């Protein structure tokens, strides 16, 4: 039985995970044979401020060895301006567990949810963000800190191994899911060292996938083009930092941050699921947070464990919620976070009943 760690975290993270938990619990009731053990973890800003501890080594070890996957809400709190706890817990899991694929699918469920005039029906962009290297590794340092002579260096680390495995994952996904094109997004005109490595590896790996169209775009032009011609993008592969930025943009174009799920995966080893959004301090505690991104993470999680029918059932209930306007205010509805969780769970039962 898969054992899932639930890490609600901070701000709206706690609210969206609580709504997603209702859906996870309902999955077992709707679908015979699926038993998930859910273990809640108290990690986040409150704990850090209370005890001065982000996560201990022993906890980290248990989190990774005693669970098959984790579902995280969000980490980030204005009371922790240095973001130490998010670095230790979230980036800690990505780096220490070597979760090198950050898979961020952005699928438009209804053209009216997009701010684009020309949003194509069925717009669907899957971002493969490198998740263990780039500008996130923390190499570098500060010299003459806090003086007018301060020098701050943030190294951008790219290895053959790291680039190869994320590019290969993107091509393999395109092939197995019948996606027409893989686009490499980089800044090879200015960042020439990393650019040469990414372009060489992209060409080398791409040669093994002759049926998949392949092209490369500079990230500035791609950001513009994504707004101008969203229909020409399918699978996108890019570095850690560019992937972070492009995924918020793609999420907004396909219905907003509240709808976008993501998975941090080391295939065959461990997976951490989390919505693309953060802890949204501006709406925390108001009940306005959209839980559908986190609920879509539940679907990715189920698919990850091979429970495809159950994942489909979650997706269908999410679609119904959007189509029937049973949503939070960001999508035009008037339900609260908890109401949407309950609505989706009930719709899953209703759909299961109708099918049997
Ligand atoms: P954010 O994603 O939290 O919020 C950006 C905007 O989107 C806000 O206006 C917010 O209200 C809105 N929004 C986000 N999620 C929403 C939802 N589910 N429903 C409706 N509206 C939603 O980004 P931010 O404000 O830059 O970051 C806040 C904190 O979260 C920071 O500390 C940041 O570091 C952290 N963060 C954490 C994660 C994570 O844990 N995975 C991801 C991103 C940001
Ligand atoms: C995300 C977040 C994180 C990132 C932050 C919280 C470190 O923005 O998951 O997209 O930059 O990866
Ligand atoms: Mn981000």
C-alpha cells in the first residue's frame, strides 16, 4: 500500500492540502483496491518559528524512506524573509532525493479561463524543468557583504549528466504521449557556456527521436511567443530558473496558478507532488484559495502509482467543477476552498455511482 506524506506547509498550503485530502480519501471509497496511507507532517514556518528547526536529518530520512511519495501545499511565510525552511524542506527534497524532473503540465480546461484572446481549445503545454542544478545549487557567495563594495555570486551549474537526463525525459514523454514537438528553451545567445552544452545534448538526444519535431528558442522570445502563438508549444524542456518562470506564465495562460499541478520525480525512486503556486499570503485564511491545482496533483500521484482509472475519475470531477462553475472566485465561482474539495469528492462518488 503506497504511503503518502502530506506536508500542508504554510499559508494557503494548509487549506489546499486539506481539500485535496478529502479527494484522496474519497478515491479509496470510489475505486476498489486502492489503499493509500496518509501521514501528515508538521513542517513549515510555524514549526520553524516555534522550535528553530526546519527539518532534522532524522525526519528527512524518515520522510524519504518510510514513504513512497509526498504531497506538499506550499512553503513560504512573510515572517521568514530568508525562506530558510523552504530551502531546507522543499529544495532539500528536490536536491537530496535527486528529484531531477520537475514536470509541470499546463492544460486549458476551457478557453474562457485564459486571459488570451486567441486561446486554442485544448491548449496543452508540458514543461520539463531541470530540478537539481542551474542557479538553484547555492554555489557562490557574498564578498564584503552589507557594504557598498558587496559582490554577490550565484553560480549557474549545468552538467552533462543533469542536462542529458532531463532532455531525455522530455523526449520520452513526447513519444509515449504522442506529443508532436519538444522545444528547448535557453539563453544560448548570452549564456554561451551553458547554452552550448544544452544545445549539444539536445541535438544528441533528439537524434534518437526522429519522429518528434524539435526546435530551440531563447527564453525572452519564447515568453513572448507563448502569448502570441500558444498553440505551437507542446513539450518544453528547460533549466531550473527558466522553468520556474515559464511555468508561472504558462499556468496563468491556462487558467491561473490555482489550477496548475506539478510533480518532482526521480523515476523509480520517489516523487513529490505540489501545486505550482506558493503560500499566497495575500489570500491565506480567506477561503479563496483554489484547491484544483493540488487536486490535479492527486491525479498525477494516482497516475504515478499506476491507478489510471482513479486518476481519470479525479480529472473528470475537476473538469465538471470548472464546466459547472463550482469553483473559487479566481475562476468566477463563489465556493470556498473547502467547498470545492467537498464538491469534487462528491462528484467523484456520483460519477462512480452513475458508472456502476
Ligand atoms: P504565490 O504563488 O503564492 O502567489 C502569487 C499570486 O497568485 C497571489 O496573488 C496569490 O493570491 C495568487 N494565487 C496563488 N495560488 C492561488 C490559488 N491556489 N488560488 C487563487 N489564487 C492563488 O507567489 P508569491 O506571492 O510570490 O509567493 C508567496 C510565498 O510562497 C513566498 O514565500 C514564495 O517563496 C513561496 N512559494 C512557495 C512555493 C512552493 O512551496 N512550492 C511556490 C511558489 C512560491
Ligand atoms: C516553485 C517555487 C520554488 C522554486 C521556490 C519556493 C523556491 O517558486 O516551486 O516554483 O523557485 O522552485
Ligand atoms: Mn515558482
